[in-house]
C-alpha cells in the first residue's frame, strides 16, 4: 500500500509555554536596557574631588567618555552579526561584558585601565541594544512596545540614573560600577532566557537581509567619524564655532543616511535620528540644571516625574502597538510634535524649584518619542529597525557635541557664580530652541514620507479603451461578460473555425498519422 508523503509545514512550530518566555524576556528588557543606556553619561567630573592627585584628572575624564563611541560603533556591527549569532547568545555575551567591566572597575587605577573598562562596557551595551530588539521583534506585540517605552525612558533618565549612585560616595570608582546588583540580576535573567529558549522551543530569530546589512556597514563610517571628532574635541580643546559647525554637519549627514530605503524605512530612520539627537542631551541638561546646588529639587525630587513619564510613555507605546493599525504612520508626526511641545515647556518651567512641574516636559518628551518610534516601526522589517537604532546612537553623540558647543559659546567670559548659573540656563533654552527646530524639520520629512507611501499603495486607475462602433457588442449582450471591448467574442458555433485574419495565413498541410510497423521500428 502506497504511503502518502509527509509534507512539513514551512512555518516551524512556536515554542512551548510562550507566555513564560515572554514574561522572562519582558523582565530582561526592563533590567538590561537601562543598564546599557546608563553607560553613556560621563559622570567622572562630579566626583573630581575624590580623584587621586597622582593621576591626570583631565585625561581620566576624557577616557571615561569612551563608552559612548564604543557603543555606537558596536551597534551596527552587532546587528550584522545577528545573521550568524542568535539573539539569546548575543544578549548573554553583552551582559557578561558589562559584568566584567563592573568587576574590573574596582581595580582600575590608571588612565589606561579606566579607558579599557569603559570601552568594554560600551561594547557590552552595544551588544545589548540590538540583541534585545531582535529577541522581542517576533514575540508578543506588547513586548516590542515595552522595548520602545523602556528605551525612551532610559534615554530620558540616563543622566539621573548615572548620578544616583554618586550621592555621598567615598570612592570615584563607583562611576565605573554604578549598578553591580542590577547587572547580576540581568545576567541571571539572560541565562534563564537562554535555557528556556533552548528547552521550551526555539522561536524564529531575526536578521537583517543583504541590503540592510550593506546599510548597516555603511552606518559604521559616520559613527567612526563622529567618535573621532568627539575625541579630538576633548583632546585638542577646540573652540565653540568649529564644534558647532562639525556637530551640525554630523546631524545633516545622519539625516542623509536616513534617506535610504522605501518611505516606511525613511520615516523610522528620521525619527530615530531626531530622538537620539534631542532626547538624552536635553534630559541630561535639565537634570543637571535641577540639581540641589542650583536651587532645584535634586535627584530625590525628580524620581516622581521620571516615574510618571515612564508609565505614560509605556502606556502610549502599548496603545499605538495594539490599536493604531494602518493609521500609525500619521501618529509619527504627532509624537514628534509632542516632543516639540516638551522642549517649549522646558523653556517655560526650567529651572523649577518644585520637581512635580517637570512631569509636563518629561512626559511630553518620553511619550512623544515612544509614540513616534512605535508608530514608525509598525510597517518596517527588523533590518530597517536596527539601522535606525544605529543612527540613533550616533545621533546621541552628535547631540552632545552640539549642546557642548552651545554651552561653550554661552559660558565664554563668565565672571561670577550667578552669571555662570544664568548662562547655563540660557544655554539650555538655546538648546531647546535648536532641538525644536530639528524636530520640525523631521516632522516635515516624515509627513512627506507618509504621503508618498499612501500614493505608492493606492491602486492604479483602470485603463479604459473605448471600442470602435463597428466592434461594440450588440445591445442584448452583457456589458462586461465574454471578451474585452473591441474584441469579438467566440461562440460555441465558431469554435474550430478560422477567425478573421487567419485566412491570410497559410496553414501547413496536415500530415496523416503513420502506423508504425515492426519493420519500420527495426529499420529505424
């Protein structure tokens, strides 16, 4: 008896107990993403009084800032490596490097060791960002919204999270190992996620296609250029004018790179560049302005605004992910417009002695970024998402350089402490104006991309050809049945008869079939 062949389904079965893997992955995202972003701020100058006298303090501060260049160079390379390395393995490797940097931070006593520790930490953070995005990309819809909301909150609160462990410390090495307990928890969650991924069933993994990999490798060049510019600025002591000019040129270059690909990819890339340039540099300046020494509420008075902003940003991301649908493309400009409103409120309420007032700018910035990025990522693939993430990380350093140039311009010629505070406030207000102008430009670009996408998705108009009067069907025939207009229909009586025009073509004579005899076969 013949056994029918067994056809395997082209779609592999999903993992067993998917809710368990999703729960572990959600906890891992909440723990690992802030741990990666908190490596960006350079907080060594805050504990400058604790630095030993036999170490070059200026050089130590410069090497402490190597984490961000290492991160922004690692993100595109790690995104390309996801083609051969699974996200679970890459995530465990990134958290292992962060844990090693925490352990080595306690033994760093020279400029070289501090630079090595910070570079290792930046590489680990650069592995965590694309690995967590790849892990949540094809899982439950809420997880991708959770990733975007946590990413936006991490950018908003990165400066405050980096400064929090430095309150009343006795050693400057705390800046190299700010959250060792959180690192251990995240590493344990990554190990549990890896074991669950292997035991309960391996879900499909995400990787960029060939075209996206080429763009990712192209994104390494501007990241390297911005990193070299930042290091040169710190070492050579450039003036404000060239710093502002080169930082502005870097932002323009990132927008040019964001212009590659179809309209949905461009919308996400533009939004990522805007969020990277504006969100963390703006929030960092606001956090420093609201420190207790400058008349603000201090870090203790900022956690309630940060917490409320994070909750609202996460809720907005989940709502867009679940209910927006095809209308999500029109929410991208609205999210960026909310960020513009947040920068306007920064100019109105900062500095503020009451921390609760900061709920307004923090919520507008975080929720606006979450809405824009969640809506822009609805209709793109994973390759476009990690490409935009690479541009976002490079945009963070470009934004810091641009903000530093503005501060250098405003602080030139300061003579008193009060004048110093006033100039800092003026630099923040100018930076909010510059960031708002950049967001308006990106809003215009995303609106153009949305309209272009609608035009490309619209069905083409039907081509109508009027038939000649002599060839139109008779009045009794169906209007759209049978042949097209201008083509005579074939009836049952006409089958087998030559059509009009075929009489002029001579047909070859019919050859009668020949019977094959055994003799013919033998002679052949």
